[in-house]
C-alpha cells in the first residue's frame, strides 16, 4: 500500500504544481495575439450563453465545431448562475441597509461579479485544461522512457524521477508554452488532447489494444481530429505502425478487432460531436468537411497569407522549441536502449521522429502557415529534448554549482520574455474594451481599424449599445466552387483593404460629412454613421484622422499603449478613443 500511496501523492503533487503555475500564467495574460483566440472560442460561447455578440463568417458558414467553445459557454452559464445567487443575497441585504448610497453599492455587486467572471473564469478554465494536458505530456514522456530505456518506475538510480523533473521543467519554462498554452486557441486545446491521447496510446505494438486505456486514446484522438482535421496526420502514422506490427507478428484476429474498435469509436465520437454542433447551429452540420473544403480543396486559405515552404523549419520549429533547440537536435540521434528490446515493438522513438517528419513535410506543402499549426507536435518535441538532456546529464555531470546556476539563465529569460508579451505587447486592444464597458450610457461605438483587431462582447459585455460596428474583412466565399478561384483570389479586396488603399476616399464614400448634417448629398446612402465613441490606431491618426478630426466635435478621451512595434504597420501605435461631444 505504501508504494501506491507514494505514487498517488507524487502524481497529485505534479498536477497541483502544473495547475497552479498555469492558472497564474493564464490570469497574468492580458494581451492580444491573434483574433482566433477570442473570435473562434469566447465570442460564440458568449453569444450562446448571453444571447448577444457577433459571430464571424466561419460560424455562419459552419466551418468550426462548437465543442471547444461549449466549454466556455458552460463556464459563462456557471458565472451567470453565481451572479443570480449573489443578486438574491444582495437584494436581501439591501433591505437591511438604510443609506441609499450603500444600497446602490450593494446592488451593483452582481454586475461587477458577472463582468469579472466573464473575463477571468475562462482564463482559469483554460489554465486547468493546459495543466491537465501538460500532466499527460509529462506522464507520456515518463512512460516512453521506461519502455525504451529499460527502466522501472521505482528504479534505484532515480532516472525516472529525473526524466519527470526535466520534462516538467522544460515544458513549464518553454517560451511558446508560457505564451500560448493558456490562451483560448483551438490549437492549445488540440495540444492538450493530443498529449492525453499519446499517453494512452498502445506503444507495445498491439499487446494493449484490448484495454480501456487504448480505447481512451482512440476516443480522444478521433475527437481531436474532428476539432482540427490536420491532427489526423499524427494518428495516421502511428496507426500505420500499429497495423504494420500486428501484420508482422501475424496477429490477424487482433487486426480485425482493431478495425472493429476503431469503427465503433469513430461512429460514437462523430455522433457525440454532431450532437454538440446541432445544439449550436440548429441543424445537422459537418464542420470537418467544410474545413477540409475551405483549407485543402480550394485556395481560399491563401486569403489569410502565404508563407514560403521553409517557414515551419526556419520559424515555427525554432519558436516552439525555444532554448531546447540544441537538446532537440542532439535528441534526434538518440535511440532506444539496444540491450532493452521491449515487446518486439518498432522503436517508439523512431515512430515519433517519423511523425514529426511527415507532419513537417505535409504542413510545409500548404501555402498558409502559422506557428500554432505545429503546436500539437510539442509533446513530441519535449520528449526528444527531455531524453537528450537526461542522456547529457548522465554522460557529462555538472559538478560546478556556478555553471549549474548559469544553466537556469535561459529558462528564466524564456519565461520573462513570455511574461512581458503576455502582459504588455498588444494590451491596448483588450484594455479599450474594459474602458468602454465602464463608460456610462453609450449610444454607438465604431472601430475604424483592420478587422478583428480587438476583442468583442467577450470583453465588452454590454448589450445596451444601439450601434456597435467595426470594419469587416469577409473572405470571398463565392469563389469556393469557382474553377478560376486561383486567378481571381489575388485581385479580391475586402473592406479593410479598401480602407487602407485610400483612406480619404473610403471615408468620403462610406461616411456622411463629419461637420454639418446639411452637407449630406440628397438621397445618398452611407454604410456607416459617425459614432459617439470612435476607436482607431495611432497609425491611422497620423495617416489621415489627425487632419480629419481637427476642429470637429471629437475629442480624445482615452489612449492605451498597445505595442512598441507591430508586424502590421496598420496596427502600430497606441489605441485611441475619441468621443463626440456637443459644443
């Protein structure tokens, strides 16, 4: 009993450490990285939970599965329930208070709780999800170390404890993990699910396919592929090796069982996912097929940018690895312990390296690339780096305390850089929503900036604004079935493109005269009206709005630091808020 209790205690301690670290990581993140963090997770969840918000074109087209946002809808509904209870309590408390000022203060508590719950509860949930994913990542690395290196969980030399400690440190101090894993991206969720599925996968070559753990792996892996179809690249390779080993060992009954099991789990998981999507869309929708059509059978994904073939090799992999790059390169040449031949299985380390290679080749062949598309490979990157560091530590033990302390410099710099970006870089586009939330009665707000530059109702959280609009950037969905889409796509311009191609011309065409109503052309229709609150980037002010707003009724009422520099020149400078006042 004592060894079992000790093992349970170690596992609980590891999960607590990871959860505490990632929740703090999540709560300290108050910046904007990419629009999908908010518009593809929090915004649809807010729309469903509170009945207002704005759905991007992906949700109108049925490109996304609702399974991930559903987690945050449940979170929002929990917050709403807590606020309802608090409103009942504050109502009772207000009856006991004589002072009108104190009554107003007490009655305002539920609204404050609701707003901060809407902002911070999803962060806590995402911190827990990240911790659970990393916990399984560490256990997966430990499991394969035991299998491939001939160790046991109670080895006398402490190698298993060392691999657990090293893999935990490498994942917690990884720059990209600290920066992205607690953000509400589907890729972060995909990473966590992939880690769980890898942990439960049968790495023995078919001996465990009848067990419950392998069933868990199939369920999670198939569910992950329905959220992000590109994740199938991992499981096709691992599944191929599993089938190959069953054939090689002439275990044909097990092969038939495997096929039946995969079919049953696939149908069950697809039905479950369909039920979730039906709940959101109100009709039977298969987002996975529309995702494949948009991203793989049409050129429309190029609308969001085209990168060179080597982008993932020269940028994505180095950014995901961070200071682990030397360890990873060294680890590529490490194989299983030759004196230990586990269960006649193909070397799991070889399988992992082939998974990485095939994913890199496949994803590099797509024109549209982003760092986070490789994120589900992070458990494999961390495994190879951890194995390398354990091997180096055993081969070249560091006896100097000064040198040992010096080695902590890189992890510290890595975490500090992530903390800085999470806290300051592109904070203005989030802070401006907090400002607008706290303003008294607002008639209208307009955002003249590149589309989806800010968060939306997931951070504004008020439905009393009559007109709330922003410049749009809808993709050319009409080209989906056009055989000449490749030729027409480069010439397509969205509303953001038209704005920055000719700012004065765009304003003249889409807005009424700024100074006097009498200057309007009779019968001319305008797409936008000048709002009570106008939000722009400092770049647009310097480009044109400084002259346009001079001597107008607009005054600058707030300014929020956003970034020192930005890859998109249109988003450079502070975020400025102007209010239209009566003079």
